[in-house]
C-alpha cells in the first residue's frame, strides 16, 4: 500500500482539481479563445503567458490539458532540435501543422 493509498491523498487532489472554480473559468475562457482562433496553432506556454494576469500558469496549463483530454482541442508534444527540450502545441481540430509548418520558414530544407 502506497502512502497516497493509505491517506487517500491522490483521490482528494483529483477531486479538488476537478472542482477548482478558477480552472473551470480558465477552461471557459480558453474555449472562447480557441473558438475564435480556429485556424491557428499555439504553444501551450504562449497561452499561459497571454493569460498570466488573470490565472496562474499552472491553472491555464491544467485547463489546456482538460480541453485536450475531452477532445475540444488537439495537442501535440514535440522535441526541439536544439536538445532535450519539449514544446507543446495546441489547436482546434482538425488543424495541427505538419512538422515543417511548426518549425517555421524553411532554411534550405525541402518539406
């Protein structure tokens, strides 16, 4: 039996997260945002920064994950060419860019 099972911590944390009014509010706002930007792709960090005056970044990130999990937006994580860092993309279905589009303008490469 793990420590979490012993004290039911994992269940309590999930319950609190699902009932967080700020996260629900952020998800509502992001639904409107993605609805009015249907043909654009955004970095998850970009959305977090755009909303940092209203929500902590982890609240926005959770709302993005929830919208992705329910299928409202598409999400994809890609490794950056510069090393081990990852980048998360989010967009309304069916838009997600090809690898070439997400990488920006070609620099001598053929897509």
